C-alpha cells in the first residue's frame, strides 16, 4: 500500500483538520475520507481507538529530497 493516512482518535481533532483536507481536495488532490471500519480494513494494525482518517493514496514522503533530485 502506498499513500499517507492521517488518523484521528477524537472527532473534534478530525473536525478541525477536515477544512485543510477539503482545501487540498479543492485543488485536485485525491483524498478518501475513512470511517472507523474503513480504517481498520485498510490498516488493521492501527489502534482500535482510531475513529476516522483521511487517506491520500497518491501521497509520498522522503526524508531527504536531495536523494531523489
């Protein structure tokens, strides 16, 4: 699996992050909004306390960008 998951264990924290994810989506970045069951299906190793997540399937991170330029 690739991509990035932003996982939340509190509804309030997820609610505060949601506008940021919506802005990213508005400029063409694909995001899947996951409920608890979706999160567990995608990443069964995550804690049961995770209640929601935003999954960016095309996202990637590198520790040192110079390694890829």
